[in-house]
C-alpha cells in the first residue's frame, strides 16, 4: 500500500512540475450547445487573462412547451496543455437568469428569477486555422428549485472562432 501511495504522490508531483504553460487565444467567440434538463443554445465569449487562464461569458436561451428561459454565466478557467493543440481546462463560475412559465390553464404569465453556482471541466482542441472545439461538463447548483432540480448536470459541445 505504501509503495502505491509513494508512487502516486511522486507521479503527481512530477506531473505538476512538468506541466507546460499553453498560450491561449486572446479572444474567442462562438456557440455552445447543451442538453441539460432541455436543449440550451448559448452564445459564448472567452478572453485570455494570461498564458494559461481566461474568463468565459455565456448567454443561453431555452424554449420548450410553455417554458422559456434566458441565463447568463461567468466563469474563470485555468487551461493546461496535454499535447500540441489539445488542452484541458477547469474553473468555477456563477450565473443567473429569468424563467417564464406560461400556463395554458389559467392564462397567467409567471416570471421567475434564478441564480446558481457552477464549475467547469473540459477538453478543447485548437486547430491550425482559427477554430477551437471543446467538450465540457458543467454541473449547476441552483439556489432555488426554479428548474425542477437543485442540481443539473450539463454536458456541452462548443465551436468558437479565435481572434486577437
């Protein structure tokens, strides 16, 4: 047991000290598609803060069966290089939005405000031309039960144009 533990600690320390910083694009803009408790389409913008960290801002829309919502998300991300063009990233975030519940039974129009905290972990690939694609996992922890659940497990795929 101690040999395995020692090997694991040594491996982690060597991995952490040999991580290369990755120059990331100064700006990206694109679209993130997700199916988390319904289909969401999000406009996405990323801005580099350094050689291995950035902020990401998303604005999402959803409309299904008398329910529509808009949400805004802000995230801070650390980016780590795996291999040429392939990176992984992780970071915390916060968001909020408006949900509109239209009931066909009584004609009332209910507008609710919601908020949540989130985290993000994902893989991305930078092509030789200005395209960045990514796949991520983003659990969202809601402050209230506006969207049926306190926690939504959000998987998304993104395509973004990179520019300086």
